[in-house]
């Protein structure tokens, strides 16, 4: 039987070809491994801090923003904060078994598109742990209470009886403002703070191992407020009540030293050591002739030298010098320098 000519098939529509190509591509795509579900374990807290201040233990830290597998934490189900005696050698399991747990409300849910660490704090009466060496640590959970993070960095405190806020007194002196307060015991150190004009907060000024401090940088006619905090180990007092003072310049310069008088052909040259005060205005020179009273010689001298040309041969002269500052406070007179002309 003779077959007739085979008829050619009509070409497939363009849409059908495209669909077939898509099916082929999908069938040949790479299929990755199936990932296990996230354990939802938060990263450990690394910012835990604690200090004994006054009669309270103040604790602060920030929450993590990611889990251990780098997923964003949306909300915390629990914050587990504990304080307990420090075992030796230290072991977290041994410590946690006897540590006291303190309730801490979890922070509000975080924005998953802009996660932010939440600042957490807790204040605990120090009397509960007075005289003990304690360890403080915290951990968090996001899924359920048996899915905790690792414990945070631990803080060790030696809890002592509360330090009292120092009672500060101020006194103006020729060398600065002197601060004094009652001593609180051996081993206590004091931090001094000062707030001057235009400053919003007290700024650290220095420290002292003794119950006093001299502020040599204080300026005259400027009002300052001073506060002092007592510290011992990891404990500190509350800040003292502010002590205010404005020191008026009523203090004369130091007495000029090393005065000499040398006779020349037709004058006596007097010199002395320059006074160190920054507000020095100048000097006054006084002269005694043949044992008579001292009398001022001319006006104010700006340099530590004086040339006396009003002299006569055959007479003995004695010279004394005083210093004066910008507020016209005059020092005592120097030792006398004597010379025969």
C-alpha cells in the first residue's frame, strides 16, 4: 500500500513554546538543602555593669538584637537576672543553682526592620548582700523559658556598708579654693567635681586620698559649685550637696626675694627676683638714708630693677621692695639690702 505524502505539523504557538521553556528551566533549577528551624537562642548580653551606690546596687545592660544564628529578635519572653555568692573556682551552674533571681519586665517588641538594643536597669537594696562577695549575671529568652541564651559577662562586687555623702566646706586661700570634708576611713578615695559658669553638669576636677583638695585652677570673682563622691573598691557614695563659693581677690602677691643693691659711679642699682603671680601689676621701692625711716621712691616699677640716681657719696642707703597685683593688694616688704655709696 502506497502512502501518500506526510503532512507537516503546524508550528506550536509562541505562547506554548515559552511555557515549555519555563517548565524545562524550572525542572532543571537547583534545590538547596532544607534548613533546620532556628533554635531562637539570643546572643549573650555583653554589656552588663553594676555598682554599689549609696545603699543601692545599680545594674544596667542592653539587650542583644540578634539570635545566635543572626536572626532579628522581635520580642523577649523573659529576662533572667540573678545575684549570688561567688563560688571558688567559679562555675555558672554552681552559682546559678543558689543565686537569687530578680524579676525584670522584658522590653517592648522591637521593630524588625530597625532593631534597636533596649537599655535595661535594676536597683536592688545593697543591705540584702552587705558584707558578701557576689556575682551578677543575666540571660534572656525569646521562645520559651527553657531556651535561654548563655549567661552574660559576670560582674563581681564586694558589697560594703554604704558610704556617706561627704559634707564639703570651702575656704578661699592665696593658692586657690581649699575643699575639706570628714574622713570616712582608710582605703576610701574621693572624686572631686566642679561646675562653673556656663557648664550644664559638674565636670571631674581630680581625686584625693585625703579629706581635702586644693583647687589651684580656680579664678577670682568666679562662682563655682563643688561636689565630692567617696569611693571604695566598686562602691561609691551619693554625691555631696553642692558647695558654692566665689573667691574675691584679697590676697597680695608673694614678698619679693633675693634683693641686691650695688653702687655704681653715679647711681645705686637695685634688683630682685621676679614675682611669680600671673596678676602682678608691679613693685614699689622704699629707701632709708643713714638709718632713717623708709620712704617710697617714685611710682610703680614694672620690672624687677630700680636705678637710684638721687644719691650722695659718703652716705649709706637701705632698700626694701614690695609687690602689688591688679587689685592693688600689696605684699609685705622684702628683706633690706644695704649699700654704702
